C-alpha cells in the first residue's frame, strides 16, 4: 500500500509549512489527485487518518479533488476527457497517438490552519 508513504510525505510537507508560518494546528488539507495517478483516494484518506494522531494535523480532514484523465490526439488534434483511468485511443478517430495532458497529478492545493 504505497498510499501510506504518500500520506506520510503529505503530512510531513503540510506540517513543516504550517510550523514554518507560525501556526500550530492543521484543520484541513485539500489535494488534487489524477485518476491515472495510481493512487486510491479511499486508501490515502485511511492512511492519512491512521498516521495523523499525535501530530499538529490530528483533527485535520483530507479533502480530495479527483482530476479526470484528458489528452490531446496527435492525429486529429481533439482535446478529450475520459472517465476511465486509462486511455487506449482517441475517442474521435481511434488513433493511438496522443499525449495525456492531465490525470496523473498529485498536488497540494491548500490547507486550513489555526
């Protein structure tokens, strides 16, 4: 379960930034995860909740915005969004020549602190 190590790194980053700015408690953390990132949101929330005890984020919630997979077809130039985790071909021309433009993200958007 690599979500545990991701949760630990996430907690380390937000805790360091919170303390650096002079705050003492994290109330919530908002992140963006791409559907093709290989990260299971429920498992990440579970891991975050398991390791946050006895930290400045002990009462924090982890809020996740899932980013759909999108791409740009190299042949027909269609910009497209798919609901699946993987793109096998362009939905318009069926070409397998495309560039994934979003869906692999793992970004910290912001956090609420006190």
